C-alpha cells in the first residue's frame, strides 16, 4: 500500500455527499438519478419519493409515478434481497447478477418450514404459467398455486415464486400515498420490460457502485449488493481501478478520475428516508453515521429509520407525527443548525403534506 493516498473520514463523507447529490441538489431528472444511483430502495412506497426530493432541485410526486406507469422503472426484489426501483435497462443485468443470492431467501426458516418437499422447478414453472399475461395480488397468485400444491401456505407459495422467477410489481404498488405496503400486484418482469433478461454482470455492478459510493472496500460492495466472493472480481479489475487508503489504513477502491471532495466543503442539512442508499451502501457506515448511532437504530430492530444530516453526518432521527415533523436529536443543535433544520423541515412538510399546516417539533 506504499504510496497510496490516504483519505480522512471527512473526505470520505464529503465525497459520498457529492456523488449522491446530497451536498447540492441536482437538475437531473428522476429517471437519470435513479440510473446514476443504480437502484433506489423502495420496499415501502413513499420512501423513494423522499430520497429523490432530497437530491433533486425540482421534483413532483407524479414524475416518479409516471415512470412506473410507463414501465421505465421496475419495482422488484434486487439488492440485499429487498425491493428496489431500478431502470428497466439496468434491471436486465441487475436481477440476473443477484439471482442466486435472492434465491438464498429460501434457506430462511420463514420459507423453509413451509416449502420443504415442494418441487421448486415445478413451482416456478407453474408460477410462470399462471402469471403470464396478467397481474394479480400475491394472495390471488397464492390461491391459484394452492390448487396445484395443496396443503401449503398460500402466501408463501406466491412469495417463493417471486424469489424463483423475476417478478415486477404493478405501478400502483409504488405510487405515492402509503408508508407501508398494503397491496402489491405482481407479474413477470420480462413482460414488464418487454424483453428478456440478460446475463449476470458483476463487473458492471462493481463499477457502477464505485462511481456513486466509492472509494469503498470489497466488504462495502458486498454489504450494498448482498453478494459475496467479490474480492476475486475486484482483483481482476484492479488494473482498471484507483486504489486508496482509508483513515484506518484499509484498502479502498474507486473508479479512475472520480472526484474526491474537499473535506472542508460546506454541506447543508438533509433529510434522508428510511433505508436510504447513503446509509445502507457500506459495511463500515462511519463515513455518514457514527457507530454508536448505527447501533442505536439497529437496536430498534430495523435499519429503516429516517435520519437527518447536520454537517454531513447523521445527527438524529425524524418522523411524521400527524401533520407535524418530529425531530429527535442525538446531539445538541446550535442555533444556526436549528434554523437551517427548520427551513429544510418545512420544505419537507410542504412536499409530504402541502397545506396541512404542520410544524417542526424538536424533542427535548
């Protein structure tokens, strides 16, 4: 590692914020930024809208809904075996790259106890047959599958098909208006995008990740994607990559000529949705959230906690409390920080519930 440039934690933080368009909002379109970010976490309908709002200079709810209805985006299980929104052209290589990992879900007790003894290739074939040319709820699909595979949990049959067969969610499943998934329709992803899926492409996955999350370690890429054994792929890519060091001496990889930000770059207050890419994109998340704070939200049983950034780092959590925006700081707020947080918070309220008359409430 001799001669490698060593980056400070603040350099990594500012670089992340710049590449994620959290240091300054961008004039990109919603489609363009989703492509740039590879995929946007969307397991609950409203959160992707907040993530785009935090990054775009102009964004309206209907723009994302229009992309879903126009089938330019796919809402489906991909990274970390969770639901993401990705461009149709990216889904063609992204889901095949992750398919074997996604199928690992079937090893969990949640599935295993219900599907033991089921002929999985036969189940996948029947699932393709039943879903061809139509869209239905998981419940409807499960009931149809139960006619062929009796005495099985109907919902689990449908979910198993969704693991084995790349399925897209209907556009209405990702429309603005719900903080929880209540109604999801599914159908064949290849029908949704109008073309067959491609081949697995871990090289593209790694390079696209590094462009917006780098510099990063092999473990970071694996944590973001869910894949393992990427060290061998990165070793082959090494001549094409820039190699740096982190503040603790760990080896970091990056795409050539990608910008490394000034550690003193001023950055604004930002509200991040639950499951935001910037928080979940790393094994070591200290470049955006302190380890004690990461453990704090992990202890609540989920990484899906919306947080806000002050000075570039997670400073506390936020939630909607009726018409109000409730802020729970983890650290004291200076007067100037409080004022900036209030301005950005009211902008968020105007986006989430315009005209509702909500206010910012800071917990003591």
